[in-house]
C-alpha cells in the first residue's frame, strides 16, 4: 500500500510506494555502514562502484585488498555535487574551469582530476598530489552520497566493483559474484542495463598558468574530449586538450609504449578482436588449428555469424552497444569457451557517436590485449 510522506518544504505531498520506501531505508543503512568503515557497492550510470569512506584509511585499504588492486592506482572519489568536490581540492584548485565542466557534465560520466586537499589520504590518490572526483547520474548513488554527507561524511571512493583486471560490473549480480555478502553490501536499482555502461571519462586539468595543454584525457568515456575542450574555451582557456590514454590502464604508471597495452577489463577466455569481413576466415583458421576449440562470437545485429555458432548479439548503435558490452563479455565468458571472438563493431560511416565508439574500442582493445 502506498504511504504518504511529507518532507519539510514539500508543497505537494509525494506518494511514496512501498519499494521506494524500502529503497530509502536501504540507502540510509548503506550510508551508516559507510560511515562505520564498511563497504557498499552502488549502481551508477556507468558501472557499479565499490564504495568506502574516502577519508577513512582503514576502509580504503580494505577496498584495495578485496579488489586485489595495486595501491599505486588512485581511486575516484564520488560526491553529491560541487560543494563537496570543492572541499576535496587544494585551496583554489576548484576553479572556473572545474565549475564549467561540472555544470555541463555533472551529474554524469566525467571524472575531474585536480590537486587534492590535505584531507584526502595519499592512499586514495595513489601517493600522488591529485584527486579524481565525480558526481554520478543515478538516483540510488546520489541518494547514498547525500545520506552519507548528512551523516558528516565527505567523499566515497568508488573503483569499479570487480576484482582488479576483470570486466567491470553492470549488474548487482556481477558484484555479488565477486565479493562475499559479509564484506560488501550491494545496493541495487534493478536496472537490466546501465544508462552508459562503460566507465567515466577521466580528465586531468593542467594549471592555468602552465604552458602547453589545458587538460589531458586519461581515460576515454562517453564525455568527449571535444566537448570538454569547448567548455574550457568558454572559460577563456584556449589551450588544446591532449590525449594520454595510451599510457593508462587502470594503472597510473606510464608504459614505455602503446604496444605494451596492459590487458584490462578482460574476460578469462582468450579474447580476440576481428574485423567484420575476416570473421569467417578467423573461425576457419581457429578450427583448423584446434578442431575441438570452443568459440563464442560477440557480434552486432548487422553482422553475419555462421549458423550453429554460439553467439551473443549486441545492438549496432554506439549507445546500445556500450550499455550491453560488459554483460556480453561476462556472458560469453560464462560459457567457458577457449576463445571469445569479438567482431569489430565500428560502423563504416560516421554515425555522430565517434567519441563513444573510441571509448568502446579502447575497452575492447584492453579486453583483448596486444594483438
Ligand atoms: O565510471 C567510473 O568512473 C566508475 C564508477 C563506479 O564511478 N569508477 C571507476 O573507477 O571506473 P576505477 O577505479 O575502476 O577507475 C578509475 C580510473 C583509473 O584508471 C585511475 O587510474 C584513474 O581513474 N584515476 C583515479 N584517480 C586519479 C588521479 N588522481 N590521477 C590520475 N588518474 C586517476
Ligand atoms: Mg575499474
């Protein structure tokens, strides 16, 4: 039965359904758990995050531990909005450019890397002097962050809620597969697909008075470098935006060259990316080399996969593809094949989603590792 609840300043009473009510209770319990040093996985529009109180070093250490993540790889801090973001930065670091980016893209899939406040433990920043901050576009996540801040908290670290190196989780079930219920409470919004489905764009701002570039894209995502550049120019910063993603996996350590791309976001089976027109040939070749080899093909609606092949079919548009990509890789992996062949999904003509396709291809290359 629907209950009626009045908030202090609400002019119109909003009917609260039973499930909303239990969501609220779950969110409050989760926020309290975070404040007490516990871990809570939460949905976002990109992937599920593994949350802990960013200012509680013991809790943050636990996140690295259960993920199996190298401690030099910094964690993103999630906030409910710019007010909290400002408090996590060094004095004056949250400038007009940050304001412009946040007002254009927050809540949303953009992580802004800026000089950190002393409040932020070095464990969170991977030993470095900057912190990555993001306000996610998901009601459960925002509810959790607000409840956490009401309890006096500031910032929730949220790496993707997978074991380090594996495919990021896009459902609560994915998270539960990786961690024990005693270790991690999971908040679920029961959505079958995430709104975005791949991780946020990570952008590092360069000091205003430095020569060179205004900002560096450290990880590709749904927010494009072009859109970021446009917003920065709007604040009078006309320097170019640079791409430094080839040196970045989930690791912050510069790799000697793009050929040594770290394998990441990767299924357990050997994963290979094949051009659309070479699929049949690739299948024949694989079978000739090992007659009983088990293969799963991840293709799009426009691809022609030979009959009888085990296959997972994704939408052919960039938005639909990104939303379903990680579930598809996990489903393919669950069939326990020797090889997953992913058909290169790039459309032949420009569909206006170039930046999202670039982010998708970045994830596919990391899943497949060096050719
Ligand atoms: O969409 C997302 O960003 C998801 C959701 C849960 O918010 N989170 C996520 O976190 O993908 P994680 O930890 O899996 O990836 C964070 C990336 C890593 O590549 C990390 O190296 C980089 O952001 N990063 C975080 N803080 C940084 C910093 N201070 N400087 C440079 N890179 C940073
Ligand atoms: Mg991750």
